[in-house]
C-alpha cells in the first residue's frame, strides 16, 4: 500500500520557565508518499536535567537520531536501534565535554511510516498514540515507575492506593542519559495502518488530557489538517489551567491511502476462457481465476441422429434384409 503522510507539531511551555521538549520531522516539508522505499520520520524528545541540560539533550538527541536514521541503508529495525544509540552516544559525548551538563538526558520516540506500516523505537514515558475512529490506542511502552506500579496493581501484587501514593511515580526507568539503555520498546515489524489513521507523538504533558478528550478532539477535526489537530490539542491542554503544567509537545501525522498511485497489478483481473457463443451463465473456479464455462451446440443433423438413433437402426436393418431377399430371389 502507498500512503500519503503529512505532519505538523505544536507546543506549549506550560508553567515552566523554558521549553525542554524537542521534535524533528523528516523530510523537512512534513509530507511524504511512502513509495520506492520512501517514508516519513517523526521524532519527539522530552529533556530533563535542568533548564540548559534538558533543552540541549532533547534537541541533540532528535537531530542525531534523524541524521543517523536517514544516512543508513540497513533494515528498519536496525536503523531505529542504531539511531537511538547514536542519540545516546551524542549525549554522552556532550556531557564528557561539559561537566556542568552531567545528569542531563531525555525521553525519545522515533516513528517511521513506510509502505509496510508504522515502526518505532522509544524510551521513557512520551506517548505514541494511534487514533482509529472511535478509539485512541496507546501503542508504545511506558517506562515510568508509575506504569510499572499500575501493572503490579493489575497483577494483584500491591493495592491501587499504594501505587498512587508512591512519591516516585513520575521517575523514569529508562531514558537517554549517555549510559547503557537497558529498557527500550522497538517495533521493527510493521504495525498495520488503515486509511484515515491519525498518529500522535507527545511528551508526557499531554497526560493533562484524558484519553476520551484526546479522541474527541481528533474526531471533531478529523477532516482537517495535522496543524489544526495539533493546535486543538495544545489549546485544550492550556485551557485546563493546571497549576504545574509541564512542557507539552504534540506531533500529529495524518495517514491516507494514495489511490492515485494504484498500479495495474493491484486492480482485480478477470480472465474469460472458452469457445465462441453461445454460453451458459455458470462460473467455475480454476486456480483462483474466475472463468466462464462455454457449451458449443452440435450441428442439426447430429442432433437429429442422436434423438432418433434407435428407429434409424431398426429401419436400416429392415432395409438390408429386404435388399438381401430381393437379390436372392433374382438369382434363383
């Protein structure tokens, strides 16, 4: 399948002093047709480690990720993992060069859409959502301690009260910090897409909105542009007026089937086989190809003989007996 993909991003600093989120879209025109190996790459990072450190980490990881991914010709899964490692190594190198940046890091999601579908790699608690009306699906893993505690509740190991009361719920179990990345979510095999899907990459500030609220906003604007939906989501976050609102960045991708590029081998083919008319209306299956069974009528004299063959046989025998009797009488 060939997809047309368009993307746009919007952000708010919330109540924070500066913006530590970062994003990248490649190609830079934010539009692509997923044919001949082409696709669209979207990356979002949420920086941490102080005002300067968080901003540097997120921007550095995003730019390095795009540069690594787009310069490689390996398989998709290998490219995603290598790009993530390159971003992590870039952070390590920057920290080594500037001791005052020690402790900086970021979350990261890199999503690649090609003709096969959606692929991604992620670390941290930034979200990758798929809106497929009427549902919003959170498809990537959440590496926060809160998500781990909630899973413990589902397994009956702790109470929901214990999970909610834990003061470290927002702590990350995995992030790009320049150290070895031990937990990551890599979707190398394609996640299937359908015409009309919307993909949303977002930093965790989007958690101000409930899943139903996100779905309602996307549904209400589904005929619009990625810019419109990104703006509507950020507007909704701001309208909440949360006292400690975190930086929030949303990157929205619109996925449409490119029917203009349908090739001849994608169109249904019907082969008709057989003799000239007349035909019957019966169809038979021949190795998956629909064919028409044709019946040719016999000439008229053959039909007449077939119908009266018994009477003709008796008449012939009688004629032969008569001829033989006449010949014998004449000879005597």
